[in-house]
């Protein structure tokens, strides 16, 4: 069953500018810090919105090659393995 977004829900959300400003205040400086931050954020979102998502089974990596994207999700249908590569 889909959850309907109400006006009060949207007024509690930050704008993209506010989110971008907050991100620059505490920017992860190393690949390990980036992965830690991303994993914690994914865990928080999954706990609140997708409680059945097996977040602990997702592999994380940092790609130093990608230049036109912030990240990519890779899914292997033969093994059900999910990898999120951040840049």
C-alpha cells in the first residue's frame, strides 16, 4: 500500500539548497568516511521507509573512474547481489 504524501509532510522537508548547504558543513574527506556516511544514511532511510529491505546485504564501493555520475547501483540477477558504487 502506497503512502500518500501530505502537505504537512512536505513542509517538514528541507529544500535542495538547504540540504546542499548542510552537506558542505560536514563533508566526508576520505573514501572510507564517504562509505560510512552513505551506509548510515541508507540504514536510516530503510529503517523508516523500507523496513523489509536487507540493507546489510548491500555491498558498497568507491569508484574513482566515474566522472558524470554521483553513483550507480549494480544488480546481479543470478546472485541477487546489490552493489552501490559512489564517486
